[in-house]
């Protein structure tokens, strides 16, 4: 599997709502944040929020500044959002920081600057993460990043590994399609390895257990970069763009999506709370019926009519609605 081990150790227990002895940090919110938080239901805070951070370049362009200054401002506001997340005890926060497409299609000078900015962010904020009980993790093909960046990422992960609050996951050199490819390769390789251990061919192994039993949604999920994380409840996209941009495609199948026109460098903790407030006003159905629907199909309360009878009734109704059409009179000239 191509994913780097830098994403951090897997957690066998990913229930982020288990009781803890940590004191509440709600009192550390700003007055504006506290007023908004008071309107939220603490029991319905999302387990996992994922953010597509977008708009750094446009933020700089609107101010006639160089793009790198937009990226710099965007990096600085990350910690503001992270600290608010930790104060409300948000278990998981994932930020789309650097995509595979960014790595391949952006100018080399910009990519180089983004790598330096990432290193600077990690070095400069590890102490703040520890102060806020935030744990660092990563997803993506991080082995494709410069070695010195990988070393810094590993150091930051190790320095924050004992923290038990919010897990901040940075998606770096990440693409969701690549993740699914890597997961599939990992699953196939594990099956090949098992067949070798059992002294049989892969074909024989699948014939004995059945393909459906060995390759299903659960198996693919367990081989994704995010196997140790719950799926996002809420996806936030800044800058007003109406697209997912190859981000967590598998995991966000039933996530709620919140799009804001606010550019990422202007996004703060209060705006995270606004998105959560919007999320709490929604009804998550996961493909089922909504609360209060009048479509009750349980038991034998509803007797289904034969299809032929329904078709005849529809035909009668249509014929009753048709108006007679006057036949034109032909005249001789």
C-alpha cells in the first residue's frame, strides 16, 4: 500500500464520545463564540468535520497581493479554527491542505513555498497543539513529499501523540481516487499474502470463502487511509465553489455539506460554529424516511391493487379529462 505510515497509529476504539475526565473548555470561547455555542445542542455536535480550504489565491488577488501571502494568511487562520474545535470537544477535524493535483499542476515555485509553509506551521504550532490537547495525523500519499517535510510531519505527530482531544488530520498529497486505488491494492495484496500462508492460490481462496465475503464495503473501508476514523458528518467548503474536488469521496456518501462564500483566510472559529448550527437544523436520513412522514408501509395496513386494475383506473381518469375534438367540415370549391 502506498500510503505513508505518517498518518498515525490506528485506534481500535474510535468512539469519540466515551466519558472522559477532561474539564470543559467552553469558557475559553470568545464572547461571540459563546453566544452562538449556547444556541447549539451539545449532544449533536458532529463527530467529524472535514473542511475543503479554498480561496487563498482569491483572497490575495482581491487585495492586490501575491498568492503566497494568501497561503500564508490561510495557514495562520488554521490554528484559530483548530482551537475553537478543541474547545467545543470536536473529536475529529480533517483539513484538505494539499492535493495530488496541487502537487502535479501548480508551479514548482508555489509547491515549494507551500512545503516550506507546512513545515513552518508544524514547527511553530506544536506547542499550541499540546496546550490545546490536539493530536496531529495525516492522510495521503505522504511518501511523495520531500523527505525533510516528512521528517517534520513525523516529529509533530510524535510530539502530540499523547494528546486526547481533537485529532487534527491534514490531507497532504491527497486524492480520493488515489486513496480508493491504494485501498484496493492493499486489499488484493492481503488476500494474496493469506493465500500464500495457507498454501493455496488466490483463486482457490476466493472459491472457498466466496468473493462477496472477502471483498465488500467493510473490507474496502478498512483499507482506506481513514480506517481509524469515523466518516465525516459535516463537510465545509469555503469560497463558494460547488464541488468536492476529489476529497473523501467514499467517506462522505451521507455527509451534510455546507458551502460558504467566505474565503478560507477569512474563516474563523465562529464560522465553524455557524456551520455546525446549520448542520443541527438538518434531518439526516441516510436513505430512509424522514421523521413525521405519512408514508407508513409497515405490516399489512396497505393492500396493493393489481397492476392491471391501477392501469385501468388511470386510463379512465385520462379519458375523462379529454375534451371532444370537433371534426372539421370540408367544403367544396
